[in-house]
C-alpha cells in the first residue's frame, strides 16, 4: 500500500514537473517570437517615417516647381517638423546624419520659398536625392 502511494505521488510529481517544463519551453519560444516581432515592427515604423519624409519632400519640390510657393512653404514646414521628430526618434545613424544635414538647410529653403525664388529648386533637389539614396539602402 505504501509503495503504491509512493509511486502515485512520484508519478503525480513527475507529471507536474513535466507540465511545468513544457510550459516553460513554450513561454521561452513565444518570448523569442515576440522579440522578433517587436524588432520587425520598429523597422517598419522607421520605414514608414522615411516614406512620409520622402512624400512630403516630393510634394514640396513639386509645388515649388509649379511656382506654388505658399503651398510649397506649407510642405516645407511639415517636412522639417517631421525630419526633426525623426532625428530624435530613429535608431538609424545614417538617416539621422542625413536629416541633421538636411535640417541645416531649413532657414535657406524657407527664406527662398518666402521670396518666391526659383533657385529654391536647386536647393530642394539635393534633399530629395539624398532621401531617395537613403531609401535604396
């Protein structure tokens, strides 16, 4: 009788340990998947930020090309605000460096748009080219 009871208790204990180990392994696997998904989500968010920057810069360039300087100035403000936010939030050192360089041209571009200067296109073109090159990487 004692032997049966000891065997049953041992089997019950072994069952609990086995169940615990299975759950631990499953938890560890799911945590790994979560980490990978979180990393992928962060990468997608940075890609989205970069795409929005390119879209806004393209609209700024197109409006300036059509001599809609007021509209181009609105896109300029939006672009430089987005660039500033991206600089402070991105982990991509290349993008951050590119945007810091681009932000240095903010006053010059804003001034040229306010004056309605056709030369603003030559100032905007390098910004677009750099953003496109960064997107290709």
